[in-house]
C-alpha cells in the first residue's frame, strides 16, 4: 500500500497548493503586494529628499532665503508619508482578511482531501500527527506571506534602491555594499539549504512527539488498567528528549550562522564609514550625502540582519508544509472511476466473484473467494480470528480495492459506482462503535441527516436508547465525549443500532451488533434487530447462538477461503466440520472473537 513518504514534493508543489487556496482573493493579494512595495520605495526616496535638505542647510548663507525651499521639502515628505499611511493601513486590513480566509481554505482543502483517503491510510497514520500537519500547513502560509510583505519586499527594494542611489553619489562605496550583500546572500542560501536536513528532522521529531502524546491519551484507560504510567512516562521521555536533541542541534547551527553574519556586518560597516570619512575630508562627499549613506547603511544592516531569519523561516515553513503537501499529492488508493454511476439497489443481491485481497506480498487475506447472496437473504460469516470475515465486509463497502475479482450488487460492479452511493445503500453496525464528540441527537441523526427530531427519537426508542437517554439531565442534547467515552460499550452499540434503523438502507451489515450488551439488553434489542432486518439483505459477522440461528445460511471462512456453507443444523450434522468443531469448543454457544 502506498505511503505518503513515497511521494516526493518540492517547493513548487507547496507553492502550488498555497496559490490554490489564495487564488479566490488574488485581487487582495495584488493590492497588498503593491501597497507594501510602494511603502518600501518611499523608505528609499525620503532619505534622498533629506539629503538635499541638509545640503541646502549647510550651503546657504542666509536662512531666510532658503526657508521656502526647506518648507517645500518637508511638505513633500509629509504628503508622501500621508499617501503611504493610507496605502499601508488599507493593505493591513486587506492582509488580515486575506491571510485569515486563505488559512481557512487551506484547512478546508486539507480536510476535504485527507478525509477522502482510504481506510488503510488512517490505519497507518496517527490521528494527532495528521491533525498537526493541517495546522502547520495553514500557519506556514501565514508565516511565509508575512515574510514576503514585511521582510522580503522591503529588503529587496531597499537593497536595490540604496545601492543605486549611493552608486550615483560614490561608486566605490556602492561596490562595497554590493559585495557585502552578495556574501551575506550566498552564505545564508547555502548554509540554510545544508541546515534544512536538520530542520526536517526536528519537524519529524515534533510530529512523533504529538503522535505519541495522542496515542497515549487515547489509550489512557488501558494505561490505567495495566498500571502502565511508569512505562508510558519513560517512553514519552525518550521521545521528547530525542526531539529536544534534534531541536538543539538545529538552533545551535542558527547561532553559528548569526555569529558569522554579525561579524561580517561589523567589518563592512567600519570599512564603509572609514572610506566615507576620507571622501568627506577631501570634499568628495557633502554632509547631506554622508548622512544619506549613513542612513542607508544602518537601514541595510538592520534589514540584512533579518535576511538570515528570512532564509531560515522560509526553509522551516516549507519543511512544515511538506508533510501535509505529501498527503495532498498522494493519489487516493480507492477512488471513483471517471465514468462512475450512482448505485441503484432494486433487490439487494450481492455477489463476490473470485475475489482475492492482500495487504502486501507476504500477507494474503482472501484467495479466489466466490459467494452469492440472494436478495433478502441473511447470512452469517463464521471463522477463526484473522480468517478474513471483516475484510470481506470492508471490501463490500470498498474501504479497500480488490487485488483481483469483483463484487457486484444487483449486477453492478461496485468499482464502477460512486463510493458515496455505495455506502448510502449499506448500513453498518460495528462491533466497537466510535461516536463523535457531539450530542446524542446529532450522533443518531448521522444515519440520515435530513431526519426530523421525531424520527431520531423513534429510532432511539426502537434501539432501546431511550432507557439511558431519558435519565440524562440534558437527554438528547447530552454530549457523549471524545469517541463516545461518556457512554458504556453497550450504550454506544445501541446508538449505532439506532443510526442503522434511521438510515434504513437495503443492505445491512452487523459486526456482532450485540457483543457489548448484557443478556437483558440483548433481549430488548433482538426485536429491534428483527424489524431492522426485514426485507433487507443481511450479512452478520456472528459469534452468538441467538444471532446465528436466525440466519438463512452460515458461511465458514478459514485461511482466506470459504470452506463450508449451509444452515446451522446442516453444518452441525456434517462430519469433520470446522463449524462443528468451533461450536463444540465454545461453551454457551459462542464462537471465537474476531480481530
């Protein structure tokens, strides 16, 4: 099965997905770029006006004669700053909306694509790690766009503009400035590229920490039951120390880079001022030009100091984005064909035709299995743990794609229909239902979103959910907790049954829907299940006698193949029957639990 790590992504891929999210607000994008560019250009022009201002001050013999010119200059500066103030503040308002909306779209795009991945994808990835990837991807856009408008654009314009103006005043000093900028750029570029490998390791270590934390919190009950606090604490400590070591190494490299850059700045600044003083001494530079160069050098030094951070943050942002873009660039394992159609279930006949399935080359699960289920027939799938029973159900719902063969419903190949239309026609009651951290009303209504409150309550009554819901203070508005943790296993299973009742799909799959119920609760629900199964094609992964005996046919699966078929009585009457051996081994009429 394909892994996201097999998908190679680069800067181009990250920028492509940023642009997809940004494109609906491209006018705001152009406006912010224009406004911040104008603001940066003004930061070059204004010092040049002040240069003329100081030259006029030092050269004039009578103060009254130059006053009008001086006032014109400061008025010009005032008008320029006023225009820039309007542009800048307008751009800030546009920027706030642009970044917020784009980040929302990034999260939505990430969610929409990620949630469409296959069952295998989520089996192979930690929930906490996936959640963190979405958040990092959105925050990376914010960080990159902020750097673009607040650092990259101002630095680029300031460097080009200041060098150009200084060159017109004194070319030699301009050459020193160009060499300085070139060395800083080349050093930072190659140093940060080399350092990226350590940033990526630190990012992956951070993801591993989040994944481990999520995994432990999700299994808190298991940790408590097995007194595993000490073991989990030690394991988590090893993971956090590993993250700390990798983060320290990345930060130490940044310190080395900053030390080199600061040392170079000190040397260059001294050299420029040394030559500027010599030129001024020989009357080659005016006071205004000297002040102009000083302003540019100080401004450039401050911006170049940020240049190292820009390179570092750019690489870190791309490293943070890379993990999510890998998911966005990973093709779906299970996807709708271009010419897919809606599934139309008129009878409910199901046929597995010579199907085979393997998770990988060494783990074959099903081999050339054929099974025909008549419309309205109720069958039980029986077999030892790992025989392939649950896999057959997942293949029917197309959670995986077959290695070979095909599955048909009323003569329609399920691979040629839309996945949503397939699953809308199948109701599944799993053995261990997981609920949303939402109200009971919302969890039951998930079976049919357009259902009225009255229909939800009726489905709950048929599933005997009302017995525990009516004693809750908020009744149907009670939140069930993450994964439904506030409810018992039996209560969660009844909610799952209520969902199936509400959905009322023509095909019903019960993965031992009463396994978490006590005998009293099971007796109450059996009537509801009998009504639910009427007129439907039913597949039951069963272990209880009460469930198996109600089936029209029992299908025994062993080592990925169907070994026996028949009614409960027929299979018990056969000699050397696996079903009979399993039955006799289990006291009280239970078969081995499945995985």
